[in-house]
């Protein structure tokens, strides 16, 4: 079995890194949504439903700015994202 060249290996590692980076960005957004929803004083059932729809939208690639949020504060989610 022939060995791959150093350039092919580097390209493979870059693709793997970009894939992981993309996943971590989504998880970071979901965490910000969770922290914001959890600290809300809204009814848990309604908040949970909106949270689950928002998580689905994030997993599909939607930006936080474009999410359809009514109970979860978009501004707080964005603040949580920037605070880390």
C-alpha cells in the first residue's frame, strides 16, 4: 500500500480540522441558547419547545441572528456567545 504524500496528509488534516471547528461552533451556539433559556423566567414548557426548535435550526446551519426566537432573548444569546 503506497504512502500518502505529506501534502495529501496535510490536506486531510486541514479538512478534519475544519469539520471539527464547524461542529464546535454549532455546539457553542447551542450552549449559549441553553444558558439563556435556562436563566429565563418564562414557562419551562414553552421555553423548552422554543429551545428545541432553535437547536434544530442551529444544527441545520442557521445563524443565531436568523433564528425565530420569541421567548429566548436573541440579544442575551449573542452576549453569551461573545462572552464565551
